[in-house]
C-alpha cells in the first residue's frame, strides 16, 4: 500500500491491491471522513451497511461519514485508489460549508453512492484523483494549494450527484447498535470479553447480536473480535520488542497456542515468522 498526503491538508490518498491471496482482508469499519473509492484495475466487492455490490474498473463509490463498510475481492487482484477527505476543513468558510457541505454529510439517507465508470461525474472524479496522485508524487512548489483545488472540484461533483438523487440508502437502529458493539470491542479487546459482553454493549440479546454482526460485517461477533485482536497483535509484533507471549496476553488471548493457531490461519505464517519478515 502506498499513501499520499498533501502537507497539512486533512486529505489522504492511498493506492493498494485487494487480492484473495493476501491474508487478513479488511474488517468492517467506519470513518469520520468522506471516502471515495476508485477501481483502477480488476473488480472487487464493496459492502456498505447492508448493501453488497460489485465495483468494476473505472467505477466510483462515495461513502458518507460513519457508514460501516469494507472492500474485498472474491477472485483475482484489484488495484484501488481510496481518497479520504475531512469536510470539516471547510468550516472556516461558514456560508459555503453550511450551504453546500453540511446538508450532504448530515443527510441520514446518504450512506453511499456508486457510479458506473462511464458516468460523466465518475469519469471526472477519477481524473481528479489521478491528478492528485501525480501532484503528491511530484510535489511542485505550492502543490498543497493545487491539491485543495482538486479536492474542491471533487466535492462539487459529490454535491451535484447527491442533489441529483435518488440515493441508495439504508439507515436503521441496527446500524447504531452495530457501531456501539464494534466500539466496545475496539476499547476492550484486551480484556476477557465474549459474546455476552458484546451483546450487552449493544443492549440486545446474544442471538440478536450475532444477527446484527452478520448483517453489517458478514462475520460473527467473536470472529470480528479475534480478527481485531490479531490486527493489534500484528502491529505490536512489527513495532515492539515485546515477547510473543506478552503480546498475545495484552491482546486478549489467554493461551499462546490458541493465539499462534489463529494468527497462522489469518496471516498465513506464525507470529515469529511475521516478526522476522
């Protein structure tokens, strides 16, 4: 994965490959930013809240703030650009923000918009994202100002498409509950928690908890918990010198053998081999 930034602008562009051969595919998550996904090569699936759809080369998906989503591949490799924009950077321009931006990001019916690559708006957004990458690579004098201009042009396309409607949208109480339970996992993954504690965080039954997780993340609560624990463990293996046993324990695994087994299944190698690599 390659990440491009633009000095102090709250804008990030990433280029990465989504591949079925790469272990540990993306967990369902959400952001406090707008996210635009551009398929450069191949095809992949995008899951937003309850919707799951295929994106092909040239297609664009715009995902609003706070929407549970993930992207994944079922076959082959896919090259993806992801642009993350914090629209709050425009709050200092009061009238513009409140007239053009706030009505979009606060619209409860706007969860995501997907556009075919032949759509004129999608084509323009794709070109602007490509220009942003070139700008970040070359870094000419004052390039952040040019980046701001490109981002503003992209936001204008989002504004136009949003107002054209109708939007593909899903918004319900289950989504709020799912976020509460996922947040509980993020905050307590290192503790001895299980299905009962996760369900309690959402104020629902164990069976309802399993149903909601399947609905929004396509996995079970415990599998989601373990996958997140493994993500945190992988980061510790890479960035610290703590022992594997200590890392396993700090990430919520009481038995190192169980941790080793799950890590091997998820990453295709043992924790020790991952650290050495």
